[in-house]
C-alpha cells in the first residue's frame, strides 16, 4: 500500500539538484551573487503553506514553516529571484 503525501510539491516544483542548478544558472545570468539573490521556496508537508527560506542563495535540507512552524524535508521546490538594480 502506497502512503499518500499529505501536501505534495506543487506543479512546476523541481527536484533539489535541478533547483540548485537552475539557481546557479540564474545567478550567473544576472551578474553573480552580488547582483542576484535567490530565495528558495517549498511547500510545508504539514499544513500546505508555501514558505521561503530566509537566507538568500542557500538551499537547506529542511525548512521551517512560516505558518505552523513544522519542519519539512525539502525534496522539491521553487525559487524567487531578487535583482539589485
């Protein structure tokens, strides 16, 4: 019997290795880490909230939910780019 994930990754989320590769590509595309910050996003496995990691350009193994404060192992996620003009 297969265990269903209560709150699976969202459509479009990438596996960790692909997500990290995309982040590195975007950082280089926009001029390096001084000009482009990436904040990684994940879906809380406990409550389903969409949360972002606070430290830019860092993809942790786990994230704390911004709503329920539960801990989620980050297997998939998305990203937000912040560019310095």
